[in-house]
């Protein structure tokens, strides 16, 4: 059994027994001697009591005055046991070799094989010889709500702020200074400004073309924060290497200088009011350590054993889909069936007779909150992204059948791009609809209907109610069913495809529609059909990626409900996709920070800590930025039902 510092109980007991009297290590010695007795008893069960009859066994009791001959006797017994075990293992190896030799000589009857220790199950059951088994699912408790990076490439700042907010909350609850549903919101604006300031301060240590162990802010491909005037690209790990600049300055409450949604000029390097706020700030921490984890097994064990939220770095990807370019589809796809972009089509039934396929990339996430666009073409690199890693579930299935994955906290908006934002690059995150889920959903603790109550993802086709024709779609039954299942019934055209980089001229702005069905076409594409709201028939689209529909049709305003920012914003990273990305691009990894907040950092700390450790500190601003987080109220699969009804 090992402590968190890596020392064994034996180390503790030997080094803490001093001066002939019991020291703080004595309880560990008591545990060691008790374990020793257990080992001897277990050995007796395997080899028989007679094998150990010569071993001097004594009661495992630590005398008040210090070690005695009893301890010596127990240690002697353990040494004898080890010698016996070594002899037994040697004998088993010898017998195994004999059996192998006889087997090679001919098919004679072989003697019964000796039972090994592992077959008996004794050695693997000793706690300090085998790590504890991990649960099939796990989530870090008390994760603060998701916050949005908006149109800035500042995801890494949110990766850091997530770590800071989560560690502050966890320790505040442990101290008894915060309620389990309370959390503090910090400002990423100041965080970025302080890191840029630290980067500027370290430029004297290095120069371009001659990187060394002090080149902290020039470690990521495409990062620009090293220049000291932009947060477009950076790394969460920098706070460890720059901790002498940041421990007392980077954490300020959100209201001091709220995060700017757009970066203009050097605006990311500015936090008005930060200098005065830092002088009176109680939010000073110590970063005791940092460790990165790369393999899935290590990622899972680290978060489970440390019980800490981690920063997580992901290689983003796109996927190419073969669009069938024909005379019937060329006006929608804006493609040329005889042009230079034509490639050979897949050997699938629905592509039969199609001479030209045009590869078009899509971003590698879908509106179900999954890092997996589907089973389409090969992955293509699309940059990097920093998120928070909060847990896993080995048994959850993604919409494309991938079993098991990591749960991450993202910093992206849900739905379609904000008004006025038009993307021309189909692989850019802003070119498609987005969706996310809650932690209870990925932990399989609530129903799909209950999930749509808090994370409705109304822009996703998966959240649209399907009806066959205009009569059915406008019936009372369909209206009731759509409401009961928390699905969108009434849709309208976004307008001539002007918000979609994929297809053009599908419908006119404001036209009303109902969702009819979606049929698999092949290679990750589907054919969607809509029922026209004026009753004039159906509209069937050319083969598209499922998520493309979100850029063409949208819920009517009455049914356009947002996801709950307190509970949604989490994404699913399937193990299979993790492996494929690692094999073909960059390996994703998690970073664990050991951060310690003093008691004086909390509003509800005893007066002594605040007066002595932080006199004159501003606790009102911390109180102002401390909020309550909503949690799902559900008791069953139906969101509105809480308990059995009572007769009136």
C-alpha cells in the first residue's frame, strides 16, 4: 500500500521511529505488522501451516516504548517466508520445464501441473502488488459550468480557468467554506493579459531559431501568445513554467474585467482595473506540481486517483465526404461533373452510375456533442483545441456505435453560428451546427427525454419530430407528441442557403417546413426529406452530411430553446476516435495540476485567516462572483413528473 508521495508504509515506519519512542510513523508500523500477519496467514493457506512452522511468528502489536524483539521476530518470519516463496517458485519453474521437455518428446500422459501462486489468487490479492481496478464510469465531482470562448482562439485560457475554478471549488467545499452547489467565476481576460505579460518578460531568455529550456511561450505549433500581444493560440502548461509570475496575479473574479468576445488589436493583453484588483486580491495560489498523461489507461487512472479536473489538449480533425456530382445535383453543390475536382466514387449501391464525386470536408464533431463526424473518409488535420477532461464511461455508445469514451468540458456555443458570422471554410468550427450534452447524460443517469429538457439541442435533426405528411404534421396528436418528447415540430428555412457553405438554393427565407425522414445514402451521407408547410408536397435534398441540415432549416422562434449553460456544454471523445487521431495526427493528452488555495482565499473562512493572512483584501468582489449551479431535478424518465400523484 503506497501513500500519494510514493513512499511505502515500510519506509514510513522505519524512518519515523526515533529516540526509542513512538513517532507519527507508529500507526503505519502497526499497519505494516498487521499486514505481515495477513501475509503469513495467506502463505499458510497456500503452502500449508507445516511449511511455516519454523518461522518465529509473534503478535503484531507496537509497544508504547518503541520497537522490541516482537518486531524483530515478525521481520524474521517475513524473511523466512520470502525464502520459502523463492524456493517454491524455483521448484515450479523446474517442474514446468520438465513437463515441456516431456511434451516435446511425445504424447505421453503428463503429470498434473503444479498450481502456481497466481492461479491460487494469493499474490495478486495483495493491495500493494496490484493497482485497484477502475470503475466502468467516473466523473469528477463539482465541475463548474461551461464558459464560451466565442470568436477568439483562446480555448487554452478556458482550459486553464476550468482547472483554477474547479480546484478552488473542490478545496472550498473540503474546507467547509463553500456549499456543494457554489462556484466562483474567474476572468479569462485577466488570465490572458497576465500570461502575455509573463511571456514578454521571458523573451530576454531566448531568440528565434535558438530555443532552449527557457523558451516557455514558444512551444506550440501555430501559437502566437509568445509575441506577448495576442491570445490566439497558447498552452495550458505554461502556467506551471511561469508560476513565479502568475501564482499571485492570474486569478481575478470575472467582474473585474469581463472576457472580450472578439479580439481586436492587442485587446487581449488588456484588463482594465487589474493592477488595483491584484493588490487587494485574496485569490493567490501555489502550483505544487504538474504532470502530463498520454495513454488512455494513464488518463483514466490519474483523474480517478487524484480526483481532479484536468486540462486536455486535442488534435482537431476534419473528414472528407464524397458528394455525388451529377447534372441533378451540380446546382446545389456548385460543382462541375466534368471538372478537375472529380474523383472516383465509392463502390456502393447508391453511387452506381455516378462518374464524378467531389470530396468535401466537414469538421470532425457533430451536433450530438461527439468528436466523430461519422464513418466517412479519412481524417484531415484541422488544428488543435484545449478543453477540460472530467471523466469517462466505458459502456456509453456514440451515435455511430463507438463504445466507451472520455467526457470533456468544451468552450463552444451550441446551435448555429451567431448572426452575421458566415464561414466559407467547411472544416472551420463555425461552419456547422453544434450540440452538447450534460454530465448525467453521458453517465447514463437520465433518459433522452429528460436530457432534451435541459440540453434540447433544437438545431440538431436528431431533435426534430418526424411526421409523414401535412395532415399528420398538423394534427393534435403530433403536437402533443412533439411536446411530450421535447422535440421540435415546426421549422423554417434559414434563407436561400446563404448561411451554409455546403448547398445553395434549397429554399426561400421564412418558408415553413416539417421534418419527414432521413435515409442513409452511403459514405456518411444521408438524403433528408421535408414536408412543405403550405401543403404543396415534399422537398427532398441531395445527399448531405446529417449536420448540414442545421445550416438550412431552423426551429421557429417559439420552439428555439437554448441549452442550459449550467448543465450542458460537455462533449464525448470515443476511445476509437482517440486512437485514430493519435495514430494519424497528434496524440491528445491531459495535464494534471496540483494547485493549493489558502484558506484566506475564501469569503467564508474564519476571520483569523482573512485578518492575518490577507489583511485589507477585497472579499466583496469574490462574493459578487460566487454563483449557484443548477442540477437536474429529475426522479424518473419523464421530466415533469416528480412523485406519484395524490387523489383529490
